[in-house]
C-alpha cells in the first residue's frame, strides 16, 4: 500500500510512501517493548537530557519541520512555526518539572512507612491526527516517555512526511533505539497493534467514532485507553465583557488552523444586548482575514486539510441556511485548493448540524441568550465536554461559570488552549484521561502503594 502526502493548497502530491506491513508494524511494537527495561532504569534526569537535545533539534530545524506541516495540511507557515516552537517548549517544561511530578508521595495509613510510587507500564501505542502533526504526537509522547515508557506512534496517514521527520528528530537527539518508534500503517493494522501483547496501553486523539472503536479494541485486551475525542467548545460572551477583546479572541479561536482544532470555538454564545455590536465587529474582522498560499508570510487562513473536511463544512452551513440561518459573510468555498471562506452565521437554532456536531472550519455560529443561567444551560447542552471560554469583566462571574460548565477545561478571558504545565482533556463524549502536566506524566503509570510494617 502507498500512502500519499497531498498538498491541500494545490492538490499536488508531495510524496508517495510505502506503508509498513502488519508484520513490520508489529516488529516496531516488539522493539519498543525490548527497549523499555533499559529506558525505565534510567534516572529521570537522564531521560530528560534527551528532551533537551530534542528541543534543540526542533528549534535548529524549525523551518524544515514547519514547511512540512504547511505542505501536508495547509496551515499558514507562521502557525506551523508556532507549532514547532510549542513542541520545543513542552520538552523544556518536562525537563524542569517531570522529576517533581513523578516523585514518590507519602501517604497516611497503618504501619511505619507508606509510599505511592509511579511506575511506567511499558510500550504505549499513540494514535494521533493530522490537525497538528507535530504537537499532537509530542503532546502524547513527551509525558509518556518522561515517565519511563517507550512509544509506538501510529500517526495520521494525511501527514506521513511530518511523522517521518519527527522520528528523525528523535534519532538526531540521540534517543536509544526503540524508545520512539513509528508505525505508518493502513487502518486495518491498528487492531493488530492494539491486540499485540507487546503493547501495554493506548492513547488516541481523533474523532468520536474512531476513539470509541479503539477503546472497544483496547477493552478486549483489558488495556488502559486514554481518549481525546474533540469537542464543541462554547465561547461565551457576557454583557459586561470587553467586546473588542472578545471579538479578537473569537477570530483567533475560530480561525487558527482554519478552525481545524478540537479546542476551536465551535458555538458562540452571546448576551442578546451586545449581539448587534459583537456580530458586526466579528463580521468585519472575519472579512478582513487574508486567505491564500499558506507558504506566504501574509496569509492568515490556509485551505482546509482535504476535500472531505471542506465539503462537510459546506454541508453544515447549507443545513443551517435551510433551517433559517443567515450568513453575514462567507458561506462559500474558494478554489483552487480546499478553502472555505470565514463565515459568520446568525439565526442559529439547536436543530442545526453546525450546532450539534463538531465542526471543522472557519465558521462562527452566533446564538443569543437572555441571561447567565441560559448561557450555562446552552453551553452544557451538548454531548461534548472538552473546553469552554468565558468573557466577562467580573472575575467572580467568570469563576461562577467555570464552576458550572461541564468541561475538562475552562478559560476565563482567554481562548482555550493546551499548555504543557496543565492537564489537557475532556469529559462526556470528549473522552477521558489527561495529557500534559503531572496528570499526563502519570497517566500511563502503575500507581503502586508500598506499605511497610514493623516485623
């Protein structure tokens, strides 16, 4: 089987790569399992020395990696550079903090000594998407490796060149053979990898359908599975909010990576008293964005990653229009390339696909609410629960909403984002388990209780 890397800006083939056979992919799992005992034995400071070199490699070759990300999934080159920089920063955060996050903890119980120890599982399979081909991979891999596990990465076949270059970066950084392994395979092979006795646990970031399928397979082997399954994040703007700041943040939250983010603002919930001003300013800002060649430094929105994503965004908007929504701007594709114009939708109701489904694209559906209680009700009225963003001049009110929103993350007066120092993950249909921070570092660890009594 050939895996094609396609440039979504011009639909040209970047490269064709031979997919690994099932036997080759299983060999990668065995290699990871064989490398685990020696990697586990290293002091955490020794493991983190490798992260220091990885960070240096990423920064040294940042232009090369950023260019690959732009060519394979269409994000503007400026945003691709930011992605690589964030990866390097995450490595540095774990250099500074992993030893503290993973150190033994004392507990109170009978006896004379009680320890809680965090011991790595073994070889962990990570299944990652194309949206952020470097960051999604390292958001999983860095905490997992810091804890002493080894990794088999099964990346999206939409960005194979990025995956290969990341594996090369680990090699350049001097990681021991088998600590980081790549499995560029077809979809059918994934089941064999999960079932392999050499794989101790699984992490998956992706769609709800893909994640639940992987979880069922992992459950069949009684293996732990961490799920990051996207969301339909609410962006809540209250009456007392700084409208200009909220508009600028909404544009960023809605159009970064052309809206192809699990933490993108998917549902814009605005107090009805400020809807006219907010929607007008948002409309103007969205129309002013520059679409074009993602390799151009001036481009702010590139194409969507592939035709099916663009087509689904278009169908969601058309469904909303059939049910009464009005587009203030955009609402059409732009060619060549898989572009969809920045769109602001008014007259939204909760029967529309754009409101109920996870949407990928630069589309902002605005839903007016009368008061705080309705904002909370509307925000929580979804099967997803990844993140939410609240905009208000009152920190007390912001905390009140943060307490009542059913999500894994709430940001007050800031867009939802991942931060290597904080836990990343959701609740409800957005999955379970956490990446990043001490919570991500401990996710693939046996939490061992050690109790010592006098003889």
